C-alpha cells in the first residue's frame, strides 16, 4: 500500500511504499516517457518510493497509480536492471572490504 502522505519536491511528487528506506538507495526509471521514477533499495532489493514528474502528474493520480501497481508485479526496464546489478556488485564489494578491515 502507498503511504498516505506524499513528500513533494519542486519537480516531483514522491509517493512512498511501506518498504524500508534504510540501506543503499538508487534512483531508477520505471516509465521514462510517463515521467515515473523510483527509489530502489539495493540492500533489500525493494522499491521504497515512486517519483512522479509534476509536469505530467497530480498527487491523486500518482497515488492511484502506485496503489494499482503495488497489487501487480512492477516491471523494471532492462537498462535499469543492468545499472542496479552493477550498483549491487559495487555495494557488496564495499561491504566485503569493510568487513575484512
């Protein structure tokens, strides 16, 4: 379920999920042409928040989109999956090096 509150910035409407924001967060594109991005936690491998371009979305429509999509499987574009894989490798390497020291 999306969170009730939306944390908006100058350019984006942020609609959070109930997933933890603790960990390594990366911004990915979900639907580039529709102006939808997401904050992805590479530590837990979960989307923690969606970002909607204010030029294309209002808060009500954004929350409805999140509510609908959270009941389905969210498809992450292949280019973003490749980016996340590289970031996860980088994160894991850092954690391994940190544990050795």
